[in-house]
């Protein structure tokens, strides 16, 4: 699978396609991550809140894929503010790794976000997170962290998909050097939309792959979740076709704004 990656600085390279693991736990999570690594994903998205870090870690080890070939993200629930260090320690222990590739603040903390961010900066300096970022933040909330600490989040993981496409919002992130990572690519999309089915038929793929390919061609990181082995595999097979400019523009317009 050669889908490409984005640099996050400090040597961290984030593959544009990752595997989402929300709402899969226990043996299901273990099996899904094993299947994902087998299918070629080299980027796994988890979170303290998902309750599956131990299974993700076990799948990673059992897969035989070298640790440095897999990009692993986890996230701090904001209610753990003040307990950042112990929460990351617990994530590293559960995952069985010395460092995560990306640690995100899962949502904007209600109180003292800058203090939380300072702990993230410390974790990166200590080498326990190779890159640090946020999730579900507005650009002004990102600016607040940058202004207070001089360190801009490398990534903002936000709900995204063709219907939510907002070129201005993407540009605002890029001006700041923040990588946009989209989540819930399918839940935010009508996979029966005629625009998607037409484009999918033209390339001999399913609409789900068109949605993933659209993200990747926009250089927006995308992390589809599936607990179904066939879908885990087909969702990873998006390197064999390229959307034309006309097709990209038609998908951009599904949300009615550009
Ligand atoms: N930061 C945040 O606040 C946040 C919030 C939500 C999600 N996330 C992350 O983003 C990941 C993805 O988002 P998500 O899990 O919300 O939703 P999603 O990936 O958009 O959708 C998952 C759903 O789509 C189905 N699906 C998968 N492949 C399909 C295909 N080829 N055709 C048709 N349906 C398909 C899955 O069914 P089966 O599993 O039955 O195959 C599942 O029901 C999460 O797992 C998580 O890692 C982050």
C-alpha cells in the first residue's frame, strides 16, 4: 500500500490512511487490528476512552510488524486534566510501547487548556510522544495554545467528510501548519449518493473507497473504522485509482459549500 504520509516535524511521518478503533473492544478489537495490519494499514487510531489500548498493543506485537513501521495515536480525555502524565503512562503500558507517535487532547478542556497543553509539550520533550496535537478544536482554540506556549498542535482531528468539506477551514489549518485529520468519514456520508455511486462505478470501486480516496487526494488524513474483515481490506485498497479534478470538485460540492 503506497498512499503517502505527511510530515509532523521532529521526524514523525503520519500515514494519510489510518485505521479507526472506536466502539470495538476486547477480542473484536484485537482481531480487527490484526486484520488491519495484515491488510496493510500502518497507522492505528485509539484513545484512552475507547478502552481497547491493551488489545491494540497485543495485536501490534503479535502481528510481527516492526514497531517503527506503525504510527500509533492515542488521546487524553479532557477530564483527566491534571493527571496527564499518569494517563499517558497508562496508555504506554497498555499499548506496550515506549512512546506513541501522536498524543491528542480528545476535546477542548473546559478549564485551563493551556496547562494541559504544557503537559503535552513536556511529554514530547521527554520523548514519550513523538508528536502532539488536538481533536475537536476550533482554530481560535488552537491559536490560544500556540500563543501561550509557542508550540502549535501538529494535528487537529475533526469530524470530516465530503458533506462537511470546507475549503476555508482546511486553509486556516494549513496556514497554521496544522495537519487536518478527518474522523467518521462514512458516518458523515450518504454512501448511496448518486455523485459517489457514479464516480465509484467509473473506477470499478465502491463509494466508500471513493470517499477515502477523496480525503487522501486533499491530503487530509482519514481513519475509517470497520469490524468487518472484508471491509477492513477493501477500505485499505485505495491506491489503484485516481480521482479526476472534475470528480474531486463534484465531491467537494456535496456539502453545498466549497
Ligand atoms: N476524535 C474524536 O472525537 C473521534 C470521534 C469519532 C471517531 N473518531 C475516530 O475516527 C474513527 C472513524 O470514525 P467512526 O468509527 O466514527 O466512523 P466511520 O469510520 O465513519 O464509520 C464506521 C461505520 O462504517 C461502516 N463501514 C466501514 N467500512 C464500510 C464500507 N466499506 N462500506 C459501508 N460501511 C462501512 C462500519 O461498519 P462495520 O464496522 O460493521 O464494518 C461502521 O458502522 C473512529 O473509529 C475513531 O478512531 C474520533
